């Protein structure tokens, strides 16, 4: 009986010595001027980090995705990845190249069960901030985006880890996205651009993508440039199946609808084009079409047509080379056509008047005669 008691005492002494050694490893940051609470938090966070990444032997290159899943897996069994755009700014829309340049904050979150802990064992720590290089993160592939620039350098990326194992990661991205444009109503058009985010390495029945907009901040964080205004945003998940021999995957789709402000094109192209056409018609037909004045009137009409070719060039530089034709282009070409008809009329009707020997009466004289007869 005494031998058993002696063994118990020796074991207790060893455990006490080990506990004292562990406690002695805690740094006392009070001697550097910090508070007791902060010193305890740093030591507890250090212990938590060692628990997660050293004692558990966390492997950053091992994905926490069940590769034994089958196509019959339910949504609750799939590895859920939340992808949300929290801030959005439209930088430029290039109609000729059919691209839209945007800058946005993208938040990704997922749950890694290897990073879960009991807060009661670590001084009630609920959140741990860790450099993202130490954690496994799902790949993010921006489909239809040939140019991608991240605004935050790799060395500054921090991830937020919660006690339940969920990880939150924010990234700032500037992309140039391919967007097919509908130009029939230009410059009164609206364009919808799609941003696709997917992970092609995993099977669609292993992942569950959950897209969203503006869940982090209060209100919608939208910024538009001077020409385009963001009018609507929505998101959806689409499934792409390429047959039994092809790869199938889900894609998170973000729909961004922008409306053009047409003021520039109205005041710079449409209104001057209309005034040129109106003034050239008045200049051609205000007086009688005498043969000796024919060249002067033709010069007015032809000068107007040459001026309108500048507007045609301005419209063509904005538009993609497709089969669609913009509304503003139709308007400019209509003005050119009206001026062309006026030029032809000057020549044709002058010749007829000379041959028939009719008296040439100006438009102003005919109006005066009409008013005199009606008095």
C-alpha cells in the first residue's frame, strides 16, 4: 500500500514539475510595460498556435475535402465555400474590345475542422489571426478574366480563424473581364457583365459554392465612374456538364449591370450632327435654286457631309466590329443621307427648272405669297 502511495506521489511530482516548466515558458510582458490581460492573451495565443500547427501537425498542402464522396452526396456533406463581393468599383468599359475593368474586395470563407478548438482551454480566445501562407486555401479561378492584378502583396495577407474552424480571407482584385456587349441602343444602352469564380480541380459533388454580395459592410459599397452607373447586382451558381468523359464543375456567377450616361454623346455627336444637317438644308433651299448659285449651295452641303464623317469616325471608334449597328450610328448616317439627297436635289431640280423655263421663286417669296393669299 505504501509502494502505491509512493508511486502516486512521484507521478504527481513529475506532473507538477512539467506544469511548472510549461508555466515558466510563458513570457511576462508586463516588464515591458504591457497590461496583464494583454500578456495573458499573447501567451494563450502562442499556446493555441502550437496546438493547431505543431501538436496536431497541421499540413497546409493537404486539402480538407473528402475525396471519397460520390455523385449522390447531399449538399450538407459537401465542402462549402462562400464567395462574396463586398466592395465593387467600375473603372472602365471598353466597348471596342468588349471588356469591363473592375476593382473589388472578394471575401472567401470555408471551414477547416483541423483548425477548431475549445476556447475555454485557451483563455476564451474565439478568433486567431494567422498569415494565410500557413493555411490551406481553396483555389480561386476567375473565368473570362484574362488580366488579374491583386492589390495586396502576398506578405501582407492575413486570415481570420474562428474557434469553430471557419476561415475568412479577404483579397482586393483588379480584373479586366470579357463582357459581350449589346450595342443596338447605344448611347442609351445598359450592359450586364458576368464574373465567374470556380475551382476546377475538385469535382462538383465535392464542393458547394455559395456566392453573395455586400454582406460585410453596412449598405452597398458601390462606386461608378463618370460614364457608367451600376444599377443592379445579383449572383447565382451554374452547373457546367461536359458529358461522361468531360469535366463537370459548378461556377459562382456574379451579374453586374451598368447603365451608360448618354449626355456626352448627345451634346458632342448627336446635337452638332443635327444642327449641321438642319443648317445645310436651310442654306440649300432658302433661296431660289438659280444655276449661278448652284456651286455655292453644293459647297455648303458637301462641307456639312465632310464634317459629319468626323462624327461617324467617333462612333466607329467606340463600337466593336460586329454585325450589330448602334442607334447613334443610324442617326449620324441618316443625317448624311439627308444631306446627300439635298445635294442631288440641287442638281436635278435646277436642270428641270431651266429646261421647262419656269420662274424661279425663292422659298421665302413662296411663303410670303401664301400668307398674302390667306389674308
